C-alpha cells in the first residue's frame, strides 16, 4: 500500500512595514494614555453638547422665569439658579480639560513617552530591530501629534458652536471673548499649545532620560511657556488707542486691554494717579485725559494666528533640537 502524501501549500507570511509595526507597537505600549485621551475628549465633547442643548434650554428658561430678560432685571438675577449653575459647570469642565491638556501632554511626553523608554532600555531595543533612532523618534512625535490635533480641534469647533449659539447666557456668565479660557479654546491656540507641549516634553525626555525628573521639568517648562506667551499676547498685534475725558467711562473696557494710563496737557503718558476719588485731584497734577491701548473683537483672528505661529515655532525648534540631540547620542545609527 502506497502512502499518498498530500501537498500542503506554503504558509503565507504577512510582512508588516517597519513604520507600521513601530506605530502598532507604540499604540499597544501606550494604550492607557490613548484610552485616557479618548475619554478626555468624550467627556469634554459631551459637556459641550449638553450645554448647547438641554443645558442651555433649562438655563434660559430659568433666567426668563426670574424676569431677568427684561430691560430692568431684578437684583436676584446676579445669583443664578441651579439650572444656570449646571450650565456654567458643564462649560467650565470642558474648558478646564482643554486648558489642562498642554500640561498633561508635556508630562506624559517627557516622562512616559520618551524618558521611561530610554531609562528601561526599550528604546535601545527598538533601535536594534527594524526601526532606527530617527524613525523611532518620528513615530513618537507624529502619532501623538495627529491624535492631539484631531481631538483638540474637535473640541474647539464644539466650543465655537456653543459660543455662537448662547450669547445671551454668555453675557449672563460675565464671559468675554478675550478671557484666557475663552480666547485659547475658541481658535487655533489650543491645538498649537498641545503640539508645543508634545515637542518640549519629548526634548526634555531626551535630555534627562529619567522619567520622574523629565515629567517635572516638562511641566515646569510648559507652565513657563504658557505664562510668557500669555503676557506677550496683547503685544502681538498693533493696538487701537482710545482717549477719554476724566469723567468718562473706562476706555476700551469691552476689549483686550494692553495698556492704560493718563495723559498730561503736553500729551505725555503717565501712570494713573491714586486719587481715591478726591475731587480735582487729576487737574491739580496736570492730568487732562485717560487713554487705553486695547484690542477690539475684530482683532481676534490676527491675535490668534500670531500666537499660534509663535507656539508652532517653539514646537518646530524643540523638534529639530530633539533630532539633533538624538543624532549626536546615537551617531551613525540615525
């Protein structure tokens, strides 16, 4: 009896490109951070959608029931009811999460994304496989950047929809277009802050190569960056100047104030005196008018784009420095 040997077809080997394999490995390694980011976007988006829909309807119904929409509202309108408080809380939660994003991103990028892998040798192992140091670093920057920009711009669009649809409630909450929490989320600045945070965190991780120290330094660097850029904001675009008399209202009070002061008869700018309501005090010391350098609402997008460009320049510089540093440390391996 002759044994018949069945011919078996050769196994099909699926080849995964080095870049794709690196991305998949990184997503598996940082899946907790990915799930946290998805959860943050979902919570913030849900809060904004609720505020635009049932939250705004309930708050406005409560406001009108109190008679606060009349031309002469009562004093109780300064203390909103529970529906308005829930609306304000939802908006504050969503805005706070977006504003917290740069610090979270910088801390994660410095501590977990880069420094921890250098500290425990995971990065060096990856470099000996199919991915070299440059490709490894490029993936570490590109994948989080794509996720950050997509999620942040989604929240920005939702926030702008809320801002456009609920102007009446916004005025009740004493929020202005130039408030930090509004200005940064209503345009492109939030996404640019996230990218700058990612790049600075990566650079700090490469410099220190210790997860805890990189986390702390990255947060400190991001706090400093946000503070400095915030201080520069009113000076990133030419201001408008308004001059008022001594008895007029505060000049430019509805815009972003860059500088205020007093004017003498010769036109010289001097600080506003501390007269404490004393009649004729300004005239006795030679002050004739008050002035204010300010940005009206029409300057929103010029200021947005200038600040966005500044943040992207920081991100680009940090990214370039990170690649140069990695090349010097790994030599011909890059």
